[in-house]
C-alpha cells in the first residue's frame, strides 16, 4: 500500500519496496512482505544463488530445470508484475579475470533476465559492477536491452561521499561512482530502459548529489544501518538523510528498504508512531522492518502538499513542447485564455506603465496632457486593460491604440472595448505593427512579445518595425531584455529528443517545464536587446562566447544541453523574468527553453565549459546556432537554421 | 603542364601550382604563370584586398560592383575551373574582438565564395585561423559548406615543428596546428568538402607528420624561403624537405610554390637542370619561380615507378569493400581466378605441407607409408596441386580427399583431376566439411579459410567441424592464426562510411587497401585460434581488451577506427600473413580489414587508448562487437550483430 496520500502527487515515489533474500516460495515471500508487511513490492532474487552453469554441466545432473523461485503459475501475472522486482544474482562478475566466472555470469544474467521478462516484471535490479572496468558487463546488458520487452533494468550504483565532495586536495583512489554509471550507460548508448538504483552508503555534497537528479534514477536503497535510534528506541534518520529522502520523493524516486532490523523495539509496543504524527500501524506483531517502513511513510506524509501552480504544471514536467511561432501562426483562443490568467505578469506591466506615465506627465500638467500609448500585439486586450488601470491609478489621461495582426483576436478586442465602454479612449487597429501607417506618434509603446528565451519570438524585429511611430523621447515597455543559459544534465529530455531518430529534433529548442534536471552552474547572460534602438547600423545578429565553471565538488557530470531563460526590464526597476535567481514569483506564462546537444558532453571539474551561441538573421527567418568548444568540440548545431527557425 | 610522367601514377600530385598576388587582369596572370610560366594552376586572390564592406557602406559610393578580379567572361569556364584556385582575402578575421571586422569578414568571405562557385572553381584557399579560437569562422564556413556546389574549401594550416616533436619536456605555448585544424573540422562536422592546404614552415617529426596522411590534405604550400642553393646557384631542397615532398607526392598532395624568388641565377643560363637529370625547361627567360618548379618536377620524376602490385591495387586504394560471406554464398569463377594467381601464398602452403609430410613420414618408411591428406574447402584445386607438388618434392606418397561445398567449383575440380591425370590419388567430395561423413581419418588437414582478420570467414567453426575426421595426432595446416588491430586516422574512409547516413555502415567491417591512413601505434594481437582444438569446453567466443600508447611525439590525433590484419602459422616456422611488421611479401590475396568508429575519437599523447573487441557466436551467425573505453567511451558497436555478421 502506498506510503500515504500527498495532495497532487501521483508519482512512483509513493511506493516503497523491500530487498529480500532468495526464497523458493514466492507467494509466501509476498504474503510476509507485502500483504502483512506493508511494503508495496519486494526486490528478490529469482534464482537460487548457489547455481553455477559451469558446475551444472560438469555434473550432467538435474532435470534441466533451472532453480528459479517458483514457476510462473504460483502467482497471477499481475501479482508478479506489480509486486516483484527481480534481483539478479549478485555473484555475477562479467569483468572478472577468470574466464569461467565470466562465462557463467553471462549465461546466468541472460537466463534470469529472460525469466523475468517471461514473468512481465516491471524491472530487474542488476548488481553493481565489481571493479572500475565494466565493458564486458555493459556489452552483455546492451545485447539484452536491444531485445528486451518494456522491462526496466536498474543498475545498482553506490551513492558515496567522495573526497572531491569534501574539497580535499589530496587525490585518493576512491572512485566517483557516477563515473562507473557513466561508463556503463555510454557503452549502452544511453538506452532508456537502463536506469539507476542508488545504494545509499553516504551522503555526498549537494552539488555532487544534484547530478543524479538529472539522471534516470528509479530507486534508492536505504540500509537499516543508515537509521539512528530515537529516544524511544525507534528507527529514525539524521537531518541530512531526511533531506536526502525528501529529495528522492520530489524526483519520483522509489525507496527500497534493505538489510536486517537493527533496532530492538520495546516488546508489544503499539506506539510505533511515537515521534511521528501519523501511522497506519495495525498493531500486529508483523514484519521486522515495519518500523523502518513506517518512518519512511512518516517522512512522505510530512511533506508539504504541492502548491497550486506546481499541481497545474505537473503534467508538463520534462515534457518537450515546440515554441510558438506567433508571427507566422495566429494564436488560438485557448492560448490567449491561458496566458491572460497570469495575473502577476499584468500587475508588473501595470506597475511599469504607472511609472512611465508619472515620468512622462508631471503632476502639475496632469489635466492638460494626454499620453498616446500604443499596445503593439494587443491580443485580446490584457495590456489595454492594464494600461487603463495604470492611467486610473495615476490619474493620467490616455489615448490608446491597440494594434493586433490576428484578425480573430481583433473580433474579441472589439467586443471587449464595447463591453467596457472604452470606445472614446481605445482605437483598435487590425494590422501588423511592422507595416502599420500610424496617424500619430506614441509616447509609450507597450508590448508582450517575449518568449522563454527573450528574443526568440522576434520581439526585436517587431519592435524595430514599430519604433517608427514612437516619439524620439518615447518609452518602450519593455525597455530591454536579456536571455540566459545554464548547462544542465537532463537525461529524460535527451532520450525524448533522441527517440525521434533524426537530426531536426536535436537542433530544435523546446519549451519545457524543467523538473528532473541537474543545473550544473549558475546561468549567464547571452543576448541583450534594448528598445527603442536608435543606432544607425543596428543588427539583431548576435554572437556570444560563454565560459562556465562547474563547482569542483560536483565531480564530473553529463551535459545534455542548456536551459534558457530571460529577464526583461519593463521600465526602470520593474522587471519580469524566469531566470532562476531573479525569477518573478508565481508567474506561469513561461516555462524554460531547452537547447539540446546532439552528443552529450562529459564535463570534468576544473576544466572550463566553453559554449557559443549565435542569433542569425536571414531575409525570412531568424534562428539560433550553438556549439561547445571545450572540453570537447561539438558540431555547430542548426547551421543555417536547417532544423529550427522562427519565421519573420 | 604536369610535373612529368610516372609510370602508373594518375594522382593529382602531378600538378603544381603557384600562389600569386591580386591582379585585376586574370588572363594576363594566367598567361604569365601557366602558359609561359609552366605552372598548372594559380592560387590567386579573387578580390581587391583593399575592399572592406563597412567602408563601402559609409561612402554610399561606387556602382555596387564588387572589386573582383575580372568578370566571368574574361576566361572560358573551363579555364577558370582548371587553372584557378581562389584565394580568399587573407585579412579576414572572424574571431576578432572587433565586431566590425568580424562582420566585414563574414560578408567578404560569403561574397568571395559565392563568386568562386559562380565561376565553378574547383577549390578556394581559406586563410588560416588567426588565433587559437575559430568558432565563429567555423560557423560561417559551415553555413557556406551546407549550401555549396562541388567546390572544395582548402583551409590553410601551418605545418610546424612543435616542441612535442623534439621530445622536450618543457611545456610551451606553441600550439600544435593539428589542434586548430581539428577544432575547425569538428565544428564543421567533418564535412567532406573541407580539406587542408599545409603551409610548410618547418618539418615535424615523422610521427607528427604521419598524422596528416590520414587527413584530407589536398595541397602543400612551399615557400621559396625553404629552398637552399646548390653549388651552381640553383634552388634545391634539404634531404628532409625532399623526403617531405616525396611523401606528399605519394599521398596525392599537390605542391603550390609560394613567395618571391630568392635565388639569383647565373644570367642567361640555359642549364637549369644542372644537378638533376631531366627538365622540360625551354630556355625562355621566363617566370622567376621557374627554377623552383623545375626542381619540384625533378623530385617528382626521380621517384621510382610504381611496382606492378601497387599499380594493380591502385584502383582499390581506400575503397571500402564488404568482406566475403564464403559460407553463405558460393564464390564466383572470377574470384577463384584472382586468388589462385597468388603464387606466393601457395608456395608457403607447399613449404608447410613439405615439412608436415617429412615429420609425418620418416625417410626410412617412405615407401611403405601413404599419408591421407584432406583439403577442406578445395575450391578449384590450388591446394590439391600444392599438396601434390609437396609430395613430389619430398618423395612421400599421398592419398588426397578434396572436399568442397560449392558444386560449381566441384565441376572445375573434376576437370582438373582428369586433365592432370590425378584420378588415382585424388578423391573429390562434394560436401560441406562440417557434415561430411569421412570414410577414413586424415593425417593432414589443409585449408585456406582465412579472411583479412583471420577468423572472420569462420575458419574456426569450419575446422572444428572437420577435425572429427582428423587423426588424434593429425596435423592441421594452418595450425594457428591470430588477428591484429591497429588504431588509424582515416578521414577518407570515415567520410565514405558516413555518407551512407545509417548505423549499419558504421558497424560493418570492410576489406580495404589502406593508403591515405595514419597508423597511430604498432598493431597488437587480438584473437588466436589453434587447430586441432581438443579441449572439451571449446568455445569460439572471444573477448580481448587492448591498450595502445600513441608515441608522445605524434601529438594528438584523430582515431577513425581500426585496421585489422592476421598472421597464420601454417606449420612450424612457415607463416603467412598481412600484419605490417611481419607481412609475407608480394602476396595480394588479402587487403586489410577496417573497423570504423561511429564517432571519431581524439587521442592525446600520454593518455592510453583502451579498446575492447568481442567475437560473439550465435546459432546461425558469428559477429564482432567493439568499443573504446579510454580516453572516452564509445557505444558498443554492432550489438547482437545487428549491423554486420557472418552466417554459419
């Protein structure tokens, strides 16, 4: 049964498993651990650990029946698949110097996986590679993966605090287990059915741990040894461990309890929930690991419910969307509807417009001056409303032109103006701002043309076209905006891009609600645009070379691409943006953008990551190109905008 | 006019060019340098070097006609394309800190290339990158390459002796120009129209120079400063330079002479060929660089003519062929014909059979003993003949079974036996050796089932099947064989594989006459098979981990894949093979094999190259898998034999 209910959370992390020894009676094993023990699933060996193929041969013995834990008939197919994760014999060692052991290991591994997939298990747990070399193990697993049904293979990887984490300068031989995982998955070509079960030995630094949240971690194995004892004799976890477990919950990682009970509880005690508030404990003298499960359940239930916005965005997590093409395509009503609901954004606009109006018209000239404000790209009118509210708030008189190229939105605009009685103030213009012949010049130009990466929906080109009808001393809101990028590990996104098996998807920037990603360094500014732009030789082409440094305690990490953000100055100190360190809170109009890399790049601590971004402009389109030149060289992505571009 | 005639040589290196200054009268330039000067082509600027787009703009001046060297009408299209290589303005600097210079450079580069391709020039020479950073230059060139006709772009790269070459341990700032080239071409994704013009400044070590012969070098530019003066006042080159030039000739690299004449020749001298044997000099007081051209021509003509075998193999150089599938397919008459001509191979077999017969039958028992010899895979009979000749040579009595599965070859065998009158000695068996029910056991089993990689045509499986009818103390010829691999730079092969745009071709081993490759380290043994194989648990699966070390004076190099060879012990000290260090001379039955890598790997000196090869066996096929695990991890290639396998 799940650990509990957490409002909004539908992730796998509600389920908790237990690692067991081999038992030849699987129904009894499940009865003990699941039905009465309270765990959701067992991680159990499928084959008698004493079995060795080479010994079998020599004896010519037996009936040819392999020593599996029960036939497929002892449980219903759905019981097998929902409650059993197969644990592959841990003695296997495919990279041993001993050829017989290698051969035995390969045969056994293939037999057990074949049996597990016959049972339609959801996953098997593969033992951790024994040494630092794992090529033969990976070769064998890769062969299996290519012929596998939908079963996942969880590679057991120790989670360790390495010397790097402690910033110690003395080099030691302690290997970073991430490197082991990385070798293995690269040899298996990032196969999406190969994932990780972290075996928690110790807790690395936040940066080192953070890497894993961009990888495909499915389970975390906590040994009973990791638990402390509270004042009443019950198991509990240290604060760092609690934080670790909560981190796992937040990244949809299932907990598996492992090991022997190491706490002797007060006899007959019914008060297992002694120092935590809630427990489903039923009083039966049951499973010896039940107190550990209860504690994990307590941690789960103790978490805050998901905030409203997070719940709304849950379905978008790590889901790639193509960015809008607002110039070439007309937005649909549904899209306008969604974006208009973003109250925070329009409050910021209103604040900016207020300040601009106050600067433009001093108090003493309030009554005689009327300000000409043009909303360019008015859509269905939210900025018209914000402007009028700003006028009311500041007592300034306004004359508004609402310019909109989408004739469908213009229909709505007309109704709105009529409904609100704004006919004397607002003039609706059904035209593209780049070719409209304005009857007078504007004091203030207000627009909301920004994409997740700032200029990526061609705000610069549109506003360059519109500034013809802005007075020489006129104000543009926004007055400037800057894009940002940040290197990320994002194996889920990488695999989704890769699944299309073409170049185009690897050279496309996506809008995405980033969740299971590791942010490897602080973001850095890329391109800035300022409006109005009065320079005579203006070009919206840009080129930026960036250098990132990965914190040394992170260890090596995999770079799958770049998260992109923007920050805009609407007017003076009023800004709006999604760059993580300065993001406007509670705004939902923009997810981040994601620029993938065709080949993921391993970044080692201490070696610089050098990245180049270009904004290129042609007669009919604008596009980005990007590449990495250090620590290695990628090809130039999206050359000539061959894969992805925004039409003018 | 070409440098001269060299028997068998049809390569581009017969042509010699000259680098010139800008001249606005192209016909006159050609008349001077080609018609009367004797060069085959000029490398000349196409545009006035004083042109700057940004200055043009500011002046609003001119008619809008760009200052190109003459219109396309001043020469016929074929003159333009056969005699002019466009030299792109050398002032361009796309990675300058100065944005105006960057912009001017991009505009100019695109204008000049556009003009050159309008003229259908065969190539343009791009100036060397100015600094160590070349990302923006590469981005721009990459954009051009993607839209280019068949024109080649030669990137000028200085050939320098670096400190690494001199084995100096002091690190210096002198950059290895190979790194520059490598950055550039990786950013341009190994585009096959991007190649190299080496600008010879100094001569690096043999290993360092060797790298370039695996790269796409089209031209080598020799400055007149590089020439010495001989005792008669004429230009000549040092021995190392002579060797360098000969190396270029051997790798189809054209020479371009550059610079001002620095030798003042004896006035009116007609004896330009003073210390070289041959010259086409016509006595006209012509081109000031003519003595340099003559000297280059002298070096060309002085080379040995291509040997017969090289001439025969010329058309196969660096041409990828699929290996034979001799078990699944029956060879054709043409194929038998070709292989039977390899006299050296059968002489080695005959020597081995002689020794085996002598060991088998002592002199004193000569008359009473008849040896049973079975040729398994007899084809059209060359080994039958070699066996009979060995019997005659040693005076041993033979009884031969000639086993052949190809019924077409059996027809020829029957005719041969009849024609030669061997009916009493030779029994022809039309059967697959793996299932033939032999009437008696053999003393000697002779086979020629080896492929370029030894076991790759399934000799092990065939001989395992045949050894049933070999006496316990019987002899197999060959008695063992070993495969070898060697890391190579082979950009031509890589691009040919890549051109198929699929995975299959990157996971196939090819038979190929290696020519323009750089062998980065000595070859190492991979798999060995010994026959007969009497072990009870025999398996023909193999796994080998290899470590190569690139000589430190090589510098970094690109690994495109592995050359594969074999060496076989026929009997005792009689061997046969193509492994370079021990190859049997004048044998033409086998080219090397080439295992490509899906992504080329940069190997740095000092860091180990670790490679894994597997020979995998399934019920119906045998295949290889391979991967690199150091300095980086490749995916496992050809998992499950998905792309390439040999059918049983």
